[in-house]
C-alpha cells in the first residue's frame, strides 16, 4: 500500500486506502546492515518514518497516519509554559494551522508527517529529503558544533555525531511554530528556544528505531523523549508534492478527493 500525495493541512485524509507502483510485489529484503566507506551504518534508502503505522506485511504495506507526541511523555510544565504550549484556537488560519496557507510545517513536525523520507548518506554527511512540501536537511556528521548566532528558521540548524552505531542529530535555531498536528481546540506550539535531539539506530537490516528528544526550556522543566519506528521501502519513490496545486484544504476548508469519494 502506498500513500496518496495529500495537498495540505493536518493530513486528515491519510486513512484512505490507496495504490501505487510496487503494490502487490514481494518486498525486497536484505540480510545485513550496510555501511559507508568510513564503517558507519548506512541509512541510505527510502523510509516510512513516524507518520506510519508500520504494520508491514508481505506486499510492501505501511499505512500513513496522523502522528502526534503523546502527552504521557511530556515533562512537567514551567510556570506559564502550558499556556505557551497549548494555545487556543483563534479562528485565524495562520495561527491555528499555517499549513492550510501552504506555509511550512517546520521541524520537528515534518518528521511526523505521513509522507516518505529519502536518506542519502556518505562519510561526513547525511541528507534527508522529505516528500511533504519537498523540504530537505543537509546534516554534517563530523561532530562539528553549531555556528554562532544561528538565525531561526522553520527547519533549524542541524549537526550530528556518532555514538557507536547510533546517529545522533542535534538541532537548534527553530523559530516558534507548531510542534505537531493540531489537537483541537488547542494548538501545540514550541518556543524559539527548542532544542531537538534525534537518535537513529538500526534494529534489523530493514528497520530502525527513531527517538526524538524535546528540550524546550521556555515550556518544560526538563527534556522528554518519545520513540518511533522507521521501515525501509525499496519499492517506493518520492513523489512531487506541491501544496499550492489542487489544494483541497485551503484555509482549513477541506473537500474530498476523488479517491475519498
């Protein structure tokens, strides 16, 4: 089962069953974890990440879903932190869900999107190509520090290092933005002080664990983490997803697609 290229906004229609090239074919598997020339685990390939159910069967299936952070993992709020984190809907789309205006979902919300992610890796660098809105991240893996005076952006500034066979990615410089898909009637926001740590490690030749740590000192008393999974899909490819074209959820007013009908 391959996912549809949704237009934008909350990915409300990701539960619809869809087909694409590769459906019905046996899943190519491999018997060992590949490594790059420098001996590090090689994550190169096309993955279904946290935004999928990972109920993988014999026909290359992985069902997209709306993924959010689980409140049971949250650390205690600082005084005033909960109001900054759980912001009430205002009726203004640019606040309630900017993706309805085709603005970026930003990081880490992008990592939870029910769209494929392609990873390209070589010694010293790992590149993430996200199908949703065609975002990308170029992450050096040589252990360098963040530059000084990082300008806040939607995706932030990321650097990485290796802890054994685990890739550890450190991201700062994120502008205040939505943290994950909306949880109406409130919207989860993170502050501009957000510091994100990702840890990616193979669990077998076709799957990997993905742990994300949220450290937002303006909102929480301490950092907290949540684990997800990643599944390699050799038969998938990235599609062109253009928010502004055929947008069925413009300004938050959604209409059904032909597939949904």
